[in-house]
């Protein structure tokens, strides 16, 4: 879920993460137009694609109520380490 910017409130799946640059690309969010030159594989023209967002402007969605939440970690009885929503305490599965 996007917390700030022109696409505030939109939801999407994270396509790519760039930890060294602290940025993520979210599917269908922060769309920009790129003027591309034709190549042997694709034709040229104006292509619309996703641009990256800073990680501070993105949050996980709480599985219980759908609002943005922070993430904590918890070790279950069987020894697995899982992510937990801080807002509701629900386990977040991948």
C-alpha cells in the first residue's frame, strides 16, 4: 500500500526491490511514460511503465482490516520465524 505521493492509497504487489537504493517497484503504481526507440525485438513509441518508489512511502497491508501496518517478527512453537502485523498481531504469509 502506498502511503504518500500522487498514488496515495493504491495497493499493488511489489515487483522488484532495490535494497541498496532503498527503492521498490509496485505493480500498477507510479506509472510514467517513456519514449522508446524501436529495436529488433519491440517497436518504438510511448510506453507506460512503473517507476520506483522510496521504501518509506510503502507499507504492508494488515490482513485483518486492510489498513497499512508495520511488520514485526515472531518465532513460532515449531521454530519458524514469521512476519507479524504490528497493528493486529496476525501472521503475514507470503
